[in-house]
């Protein structure tokens, strides 16, 4: 395991409208690794992705986020993005009045090292469109306006490949519902791994998306807590058994009057035939 | 076979159209002079500052031109308006002490009955003076004050407060008829709800203008302190004459922090009435004003209850319906000034015009630079019941703050033939179908009214379908 | 020339409260402007040769309208009210027939115009009589253009400002039945302008008679300098089945006024108005649109879409008037405004006047800002809030460049872009489209 992690989240706690929804989260991702973040609906997986990206909807009340050797806890989302973080949105917003191509140019213009001029930019975007099987006419349409779910996903993957971040967090919580979107994301992940050699955090509660991915680590969240971390073997186990056993553990942790440490959270877990491996 | 044509009838106003004798009443001379204004003040034995206020207001009135943007008020000749008519009685706290004919009038309007069944207090004004005012003991024990405003003005405890607030929300310089009100106001209610007090049952003031050619100028002043809650109901009616009557009341509402006030009105003046009424509320932090407003009567109506949201997160909602029948030009709507961050406003109105009547929805939403994060939605629907009537919509918005969301939607149209056909295809007669559609149109407002008024409104929009024509 | 103020310009047909200061505009004409500047009218010779006087076309239509007009007297209460001057008290205070309503001034005017049925007298332009007189005075003899029945033609008119000068064009257009005309008007300050901060005025006065089933497509590009006053005043009369399509693209100019009035006089006429505006710095935009539906089954759409930045100001007065008799007509008005910075003043009053029951009138307005979720999305891709704001601006410019009807208009947008968004390369955007 590499000595310097790419992303290191320690003791992260976050609230929305003064209600704490993420409790004391730890998460470490090394360069080049692929992690999966799983958990039942409402576990806080998407929230964690958004907090790592710096979404102002959430207030981070404790903990630090270190990325690529730099403490980014206080940085605005655009600075985090330029530092090499990327979050694909489960539901990308629509921005009427702004054509996709203008937006893409603006995202590149913000990073002097990646700025592509005129023809280069167009060639690159066209290539990516072709690779993602996306109609280039979308480039002249207003961002997200009237796009189908699958089209919105393509636009997210297009940005992933264009911006080539060091770490991409793919929030695919609902993708399992849409076969089209699923295949777009799979292709995007493949291309990203091939061309960028970056790290990935895949957020999902559906394991189908992981069929062709080499997963290094699996994290399980329940009720705003990280309750389990393990290797890829946890995935088939979850497929079989679901999240119920983890839920009990999270409830016990919550009952411990907010004192719950990661270890406390584990006490209640029926680990079954798996040995609990928790890295601190 | 004769072609069937159905009609939605005008509002049946006969319920309100009965007149009482004015025998024994004191009526000041018609017209408007400093002498008359001084005489009104003298009879009321007012503090000097009020007389000064009245005379100053009269000067302002005389210096202002008539409004040029709304319905013509050329038919309103102030030389023919008696500004003060005192009924032949003093204010009572029991109905038994109210003279029979006046008591019968209020009986017919259902006021004492409503008082018995669900009101916490009632004030009844007849022409220029209150004839009845009473509130349940439970409410007075809570520290709530509900009395005639003139009565309160004579109590040292309230005089200072009244002087501090009186016509500060609606200064006489606001418009010509605010100035007139300042000069000749008479009667009206004063309500004080102490901090943290919540009254479960509404208070109601009813204003009846019986005297021919007279004006009614009642002043309503309501102060709802922090964390308090009040529902206030106001009703108005008058019999029909063939000369102009004038109503130029003023309503000033002060809503404290986290306080809530619901102000429900049904104005049902007769068709010779010029209703030039002014209502305004100021709402502090996290407070809320809810206006429920039904405008049915009057020859000419100008009515735009206004909310001034001065505290952070203050809210206002306005739900209104206006029905203009033959000969009526009703110009109604609302004004909202959003002057603090994260304030909210919603406006939902329905307009119906029929038989050559004209109804105009007029509004303004002003968002000052201080109102960052303000959100407002305005929705306005108008229904034309025939091709002789008119319906105009004039909504203005002035937005000067960032991070705001202001939405406005309006539609004008008639009852869709497809809707009528659909209902008829299920066995409903055309009359019933049309009635059903108009009722459905009015329903979002009707359901907000107190029960008694909802029933009254259903009576008002009594849909008499007529038989074959030609 | 002396300084001059045109009062009551671009007035709303139905005014509202004076304290809102939205009822009309006061146009301040800067002092010391010399009548100069370039006016180019580029059109095929036939358009000049076939020109017919606007008044004649209107008079001919009047004859047809009068001939078709029924004899049946209309006795509606509002017409009676207009005839008698509304409700008045007699010496005894008696109000007379209380089933006759008291009318407001504009309602009385509407009734009078309806009773007269006089097209020429009811003719109006968006900025109103006084502004029209000024522009006609400035422009001199109007340029008359006329299409040929069944033919299609195109004309491009350029008015170029110059420092301390006032220049305007007056155009009278008569579109023959079944013809089609594309008219482009560019109101612009070029590189030869001189001192870009000096006062200047450019304007255009346009009258169009659109004959039966004709199509008239008017595109106006306004990309003037920040000290220039721009007056664009238009009035249209539409005959049966005529179709008017107007695009107003107002991106530059210190104080700009855009006025349009359309009289959908005959059955089946249609007007589509699409407005795109941008204001930056201390610029101000004023729009006054009035569409009168008089014919049956007439249709109008007013769509406006704008971005306000800096401490700019904007007023949009839009009125759809569904006049008695316009059965089966439909009018829609919709505005979307994005407030991109603090200190902006945005005024909107979307009015519907309706004196007819078998019609549909709709309007909507959305005034908003970049929402927090939109901003977070953009920031998560590395776009700073400042860059996000600029993006909305440049997107407007880009769209205007891509859809420019002429090379001249495109160049004007490019010049403007260079001035207000120097980092933005409009040629690049343009090539992209071409590629």
C-alpha cells in the first residue's frame, strides 16, 4: 500500500439545517485505487460525496479532508475541482441559457495546465463524444435542458474524461434503475481508468455496476456512519445478505448518544463468516 | 326547437338590500370643510393632536388630484356626501340595548348568531359609529383588548400607543382617499393581542352603512405582539340607493416577531358604493400575515391590501376573489414590499366578470436590495362568463435584490366547452355543469373563508340558470 | 441641437400606480449632438421601385374592413358608458343607470377606438407619438420599401453611430399579399465611432403594413457603445393571415429603448416576438410591447429572455390586448430574467387586457438568479462564481453571434464581446458551430 494516500478524510462530521447527518467519517483512498461506497438508501453516501466536494448545502462541523497532500477542508468547490477532485452528480442540474460547449470551455479555462485552444478543444470534445456514443449536436444545446437521464450521464462522463481528475467520485445511487445510464457509466469508468490512471470512488447501492470493475476496497455506510470496510469479497456477501446486519450496528452506535466511534459501531455487527477489518 | 342558453345570474344581493329609517339620527352637513372636520372631532371629544391630524389631512386631501389610472370616480361628488351620520344610540355591550331596527339588521346579517356559535368577540358599526362591542371573558382574561378605537383613545393606557401607530402605515400622504380618511375617520376597532397570546376563536367587526349618500370611514388598528396569534374577520354591506355612497376605511395591522394574523374580509357593498378602502400590514421577523379577501359589491372598487415585510423571513399570503357583475368596475389586487432577507410572499387570486362588469387584477411586488433570498409567487386567474364583460390583469414587479426567485403566472379565459361537454357526457345538465365549474373556480378561495362566509359566498355566487331564450 | 426630453415615451396602454415609476419612460436626448452618422439601406432595386405609401395601404384595408362591417349596433354597457362619459351625479346626486359601469381612462379609449374602427387613427408605435415625431424629424424623408406579390426579398439597414452625433433612419414598409420580406436593422457603433465614451444617438423608426398572407421577418441587432442612446420604434398593421416574426437582440448601448406596437387587425394574423437582451455596467434597457388582437383567431407570442449584470436597469412593459370581437384569439407573454449580480434593478409588468370571452391570455414571468445547486455544480467542475456569471453573459453573446443574420451583425457582436468579455473568443465559438 502506498505511503501517501491521495484522499484522506478523518473524523468528518457534517450537518444540514443544524441536524447532524454524517458522523465521524474516516476514509482513505490511495492513488490508482478503486473504492466502492455502499449502503442502504438514505445512508448518507451521496452526502459524503457532496461534502468531500464542498457542497455549501452542508456544513462540515468537524474533521479534515486532505487531498493530494493539501488540506482542502476550507477550499471552495471550484478550487477542489482544480486540485483534481471530481464528483459526478446523481442528478446533474439544468442550466438554461448556457450551451454545453461554452460550459465545457469554461471548465477548462479555469485550469491553465489543461487549457485547450480552439481546434484542439473541438477535436478533443468530438473524440470524446464519439467514444461515449454521444450526438455532438448536444454541444450546442443548453446544459441539461431537455436531456434524458442517459444523456445527462453522458455529459457527466464527458466532463470526467475531459477534465481528467486525480480522483473521481461517481455518485451512481440511482443508476441501477436505468440500463442506458448504467452502460454509459461503465464505459466512462473504463475510459477513465485507461486514460487517466486516476482513483475512483463509486457510490452505489446496486452491485450490478461493479461487475466489470476491479475493486480494491469496499466501504459500507449506514445512518450517516461508516460501519465497515473490507476488500472486494464484501460485494458478493452484500448481494446475498443485504445491509440489515449493518443497520443494527448503526442503530446501536446512534444509541450510544452520539459517542459512537468507529469501533463502537462495529461492536454490534454480526460479522458472520467475515472478519472485520477496520483501518484507522 | 328553441336554442337553449344558460346564464350565470348576477349575485343576488337582495339579502343585504333593506333600509332602515334614519329618524332620530344626527347627520352633519354634506360636503367637506374644516368646520365639519372640527365638529366631528369636537363631538368625539378627541385629544388636540387628533384634531390637528384631521385638519392637516384635509389640506392634503384638497391638494391631491384624483387617481388617473383606475376606474373613474367622476360620479363621486363630495358635496353630496355626508361624512358623519351618528345613529340614535350609544355603543352597547349587549344586543338588548341596541335599538330594535338596528338590532334586526344585524340579526338578518347573522351577526349575533355567529357570535354565539364561534366568535370570541364582535364589534358592529352602523354608519359612523359603533353600536355594539363585546368580547368573551376568556379573551379579556388573556389580556386581549378588543374595543372601539375611539373608546381606546380615551384611555390613557392606549392613547400613547394609538398615537404612535395611527396612520403611520397608511399616512395621509399615501393617496387622496387616505388623506380623506385621516380628516373624517369615525368608528372602527382597536385590537391588542399581548405577546405570546393565541386566541383560538376569531374576532369579527361588521360595518353596515345604512344612510343614503353617506360616507363610512372606520379605522381598524390591530397590534399582534411577538409570538401572538389572531384571526380577525371583517364584513361589510349596505342597501342600494341611487346616489353615491362612499366607503374609505383604513386598516392598519402590526404583526410582531413570530406572530401570525389572518385577516378575512368579505366586502359586499351595494352597487352605488364607491369603495376606496386601504389596508396595510407590517410584518416583523418570522411573522406572517394572511389576507383572505372577497370583493363582490360596489359600483367602483379600489382595494389592494398591502404587506410590508420588514423582518427577516417574514411571510405574507394573499388569497382573493373578485366578482364583477353588471355596472361594476372592481379594481382589486394586492401590493407586497419585501424589504428583508429571505422573505416569502404568495398571491393567489380569482376574478370573475359577467353581465358587462369589469374586473381588474392589479398588483405590485417590490423586492428591495435588502431582500436577498426573497421568494414570491403570484398566480392570477380570470374567468369571463360572457362576451360583454371585461377582465384586465396588470401585475407589476420591481426586483432589486440578488438571489431571489419571483414567479408570476396569469391566465384569462372562459369556461371551456370541452369541460362542459365532458360533464354533460356524464349526465350532468348544462346549468349544473357550468355552476360546478364556476364553483370549482372559486373554491380555492371559498375554502379559506370562515364557514359562515363560505356559505355566504355560495349564496352570493348563486348560480341561477335561466331557461330558453329565443 | 439642444438637450431634449421626450416625456411619456413607451407608455403602457393601461397604466398602474405612479410610485412604481414603470408607466412610461423619459427619454433624455443628450445636448450638442450633430445630425450625422451613416445610414445604409441595402436592398434590391425592386424593393424601392415597388414601394407604395403606408397610408394608402392602410386606407385600402380600411375600405375592406368597413365594407365587411356589420350594421348591427353594439349596445354593450361599456360602449354606452364611453358614449356618455361614464357615471356622473346629477344636481341631486342621482347616478343614473347603475348598470352602466364607470370606466377608467384607458378602458374609455379602448371603447372609443372599438366604436370608430379607424385603422389609421388607432395606429401606434411602441415608443409612442412624441418619440416617433422626434425620430422622423431626425431621419428626414422615410425610406419606402415594397415587396411584390408572391415574391421574397431581403433588406439590410445599418445605422452607425458617431461620437457627438445623432443618426436615425425612418422606414415605411408595405408587404404585398403573399410576399415575404426579411428585414434586418443593425443599430451599432463601429470602430470609426471616435471617442467611445462620447455621447451619441442612433435610432430607427419603422412602420410596416403586412398585406394578406404576407410574412414579415424583422431582426434588430443593437450593439451600441455604453454612452450611446438607442431608440428603436416600430409599428405594425397586419392584414388577414399576415405573419410577423420579430427578433430583438439588444446587447449593447448605454440607454436603449425598444418599442413595438402591432395591430392584428384582420383574422388569422399572427405576431411572434422574440427578445434577447443583455445589460452590463450601468446600462439600461427599456422595452414597450403592445399587441392588439382585433381580428378573429389571431395569435401572439412575446418571449423575452435576458441577463442583467453590473448595476444595470431594465423595464419591460408588455401588453396583450384582446379587443372585443377577436374571438378565438390567443396571446401569450413570457419573460425569463437572470439577475447575475447585486445592484440590478429589474422591472416587469406583463399586462393582459381582455374584452372578449372566447380567447386565451397567458403570461408568466420568472425572475431568478443562479441557483445554489447550479452554482455548486459549476464550481464542482472548477468554474469560479465570477466565471459562472461571465458564462451567462458570454452565452448570450455567443448565441447572438451564432444566429446573426448578417456579417455586419456578427461583427458588431464580436466587437461588443471584445469590450465586455475580453477573455471570450467569439470566433472560436463560431467556428465550432461551423465545424
